[in-house]
C-alpha cells in the first residue's frame, strides 16, 4: 500500500515542477538577456570598428594622398607649365614618396602631356576628356576615382585628381595614381579594436584583390572602363 495517495503524489510533483520552473525561469531569462547583450555589444563593436576604419581610410585618402597631389600642383614647373621640368619633378616625387606610382599633367583637351612614367612626350592621342575625374576638374572639383586598370602594367589603381587654373580659367588637371595593392597591403596590417582587420570591396560587393589575382589581360588605364570601385 502506498504511503501517499496518488492524488497527493501528483500534487507534490506538480508543485515541485512549478517551483523548479519558477526558480529556473529567472536564470534562463538572465542567460537569454546576457546572450542578447553580448550580441548587441559585438554588433556595436563591429559598427564602431567600421566607422573607425572608414574614417581612417578617408583621412588617409584626403589628408595624405590628395595632399601630395595638391602639393605637386603647386610646384614651380607646374605653375609655369614647363613640361620637361614637370616630368623630372614628378619622377623625383614618385621615386622618393613610395606612395604614388605616377603623377601626370593633363591639358585642357584631356591629353596627358607630362608624367612621371610617360616623361614629357607621352602618347598625345590619348583622350581623357570623357573621364569622370576630368569632368569634375572642369567643374573646379577634386576627385577620387573608382578602381581603374593601369595602361602600363594592368595593375588596378585609384586616381586622385586636382584641377589647375591660370588667371581663373581652367587649365587642365594633375592626377596621382596609387596601386590598389598598396592600399590592400596597408589595410591588411591594420587592426581596429577587437573586431580585427578589414578589406576593401567594390560597389557591387566584390572584394578588391591584388593584381596577381586578376586576369592577365586588362584594358589600359586611359582607355579603361571604370569598375564599380570604392567611392571614398
């Protein structure tokens, strides 16, 4: 004969279950809340890192690379439009700076007529007048291009351009080119907070890669179709 009636035993089990549930529920809620808080913290950290990374890139583009092109535009050889002296100055700047891979002066018709890699007698049949950065220069605006492919070696590059004026009239532009590989090398060595490293992506969400990862055949810089590159 059972010491306790079934009804009492069942009532005890129900009561015990309720007590266990009542005790465990706050713990479960605490665990869920902590996990949610941890996720929110991780997301917030990632967002902060992305903001920091974008700010870092913008500052590097604007205050470092673009400033180099602005300074080159103020050279005596550029102000006097002395093409031979320009080419020599550009070659010295590119060789010394290790950031820009080319500096070039483009005349009012969109022809590159002096450059660090082209010298003072480049191919004058090249026409850049339809390029977005040339159109920006016509409006008196500086520009940073999407990713273009170099005519010289097919390397992906980014172009930084500064408009030039003489007595208030548009007189061409100066552009500096930076290899995408340099940007990637710089970025991969940077670390931002606990979220780690970051990468560059083009406008369609594809990761930008080093030149050796691109197909061997590529259109020239001056005839390139602009990729959906980063508008930084």
